[in-house]
């Protein structure tokens, strides 16, 4: 069967949401590679740095919980612009923060707004695109992760080395303002869900969404999905510099090459997810991740070309898991619950990820030689979480298959 062609407007929606996701992801991801520069500049420990990463995630999660009851009560375009404006202001505050306490406060503020945007984005995708092509759409959105590495992280690191760690946040603000203007002018209202009769009381709507058994199982799967990435991410650059002996000058090249590979693989994996099967793709990506993570986290000084290859394979596994699981999870909620469900799902992801980041900061310690100790422990924890998640996503897949058999999502 020939794949459905997207209309011009659908192409615009996918493109603008991908660029929007790029700015959100870059804001979060840029903090990790800035670690080797930021920590000495502000004189903070690994535990304090873990708190900064966790603060964004936890505040984003709490914000998602509060927003869930109202997420289906408004035009999604207006909701998106409101939270994106707050995110831009928060990122600007990060770029202006002169001390650790002010940076921590700015990350909390940014998380309150930025953490809800992903859920609104996925609700929009679910509203506008059928499940049969949703893997392809998620594949393009996954390019936001890759492009943040190809363009964002290398440029951010270059700016940080040249003008200080504040400058990447200012760069993100400038990009985000352009995205906000495009959304304001060209994105059509997204309000079909408002025409369906539903529970109008925000609190009761929230309780109904939280208490739905299948939704609870999905949130449990999301919790473990978040654990892996968030535990390894905060100290990835530190591990590369201090343990693998990659120089700060080589980091941008590492991120760029990995990003280019991920950008190519994203749409291909999305298309394969639709044709081959989303759960099959998830399992394949998970098995690949288990092997690579355990190998990577036990490495010592390693040639840069080996690190590049392992990173490409690792991100291929991450992309396969994220694209397929997001497409499956998007099919779980009913139309009237999509906003609330996506907000709660994002909140679950952010809070569990924040806790995982904090735990990672407590596990990993820096030796007097500069090397990070116990990073291998993180690898084993991540591997176990991946194994459990394979079982949890199986339940989600069975539910979606039954739902599609009875009625088209």
C-alpha cells in the first residue's frame, strides 16, 4: 500500500512542531554538555548539578499535573502559545542568571511552562493525524532530538566556549521567538475536541483521567521509559571528558556526527514503525539499547571513533523506542481526554525523570583525578528498567490493537 501523502498544511504543522520541539529539547539537553564549563564557573558539585537538571523536570511534572484538568478546555493553539511564551521568558532568565541559586530558580520557572508544551504537541498530532501515519509523524518530531545535536549543541558549545555558558540560552530565546510568531500567524485553531460533550469541571475531569485503569498502566510504562534517559543524560558530557578522555573541542564533533545519523534514521524508523509494527520496533530498539548501554557505561579511555559509533547505535535504539512508544501511547486516550492524558503522561515522565536525575547525582561521584565513579551502576539500572518496560508496553500495544479493531482511532 502506497504511503499517504501529507498536504501542504500538514507538512507545515509537522515542520513547525518539529522546530518547536527542537527549541524545547535543546533548552533541556544543552545543560548536560555545559556541565564541564558551568560547574567550575559556578563552583557546584555533581550533586548540585544533578539538582539543577532535576529541578526543571520536577517543576515541569508538577505543572503538567496542574494543567491536566484544563488541557481539554481550550483551543490547543492558544494553550500552546501561552505556555511557549512562558518558556521563552524562563530561558531568557537562565541566560541572565549570574549565580547558582538564580539559575536554579530560572530552571524551575522554565520547567513550569516548558514541561507542558510536549504534551500539547502530541495532543495536536493525535488530533490531526491518523494512527496509520502517526509513526511517520513521530519520526519527524524525533528529528528535533537529532537536529538539536547537529545544530544546537555544537553551536551552543561553541558559544559557551567563546562567550560563556549563558550565551546558548540567549540563542534559544532568539530561535523560539521566530517559532512563536509563525505559530501565531499560520497555525489554524485546533478546537474539534471542544465540540464533543465532556466533563466540564476541571477537577472531575482530572480525577476521571487519573482513575482510568488503562491510563494508569500507560503512566507506569512512561515512568520507566523516562528513567533510562534521565539517569544517563546529566553526566554524559562529564563522563565523556573525564572517563573516556574526549577533549572539550571534540564534544561538538561527537554530538554533530551522532545527530546527523539520528536525523537520517528518525524518519526511516518512523516509516518502519508504521509498516513493520510499532511494538516490534520498540522491542528491537530496547534490546539494542541494553547491550550498548552496558558496554558504554563500563568504558575507560576510548578512541573518539569508537565513541562515535557507540553513540550512533545508542541513539538509534533510543529513536526506535521513542518513536514507536509515542505512537502507541498517543492512541490510548479517548478524544475528550487527550489533552489531560498527554499532560499527565508528560508530568509522569518529567517527575520520574527528575527523580532519576537526582538519584544519578547521588550515585555518581567525582574522584580527585576528575573521573566519575559508579557510572557503570547507572548502566545496569537503565538496563533493568528497559527490560521491565518491554513488558509494560506490551499491555499498551494489546489495548491499542483491541481499540483499533473495534473503532478507528
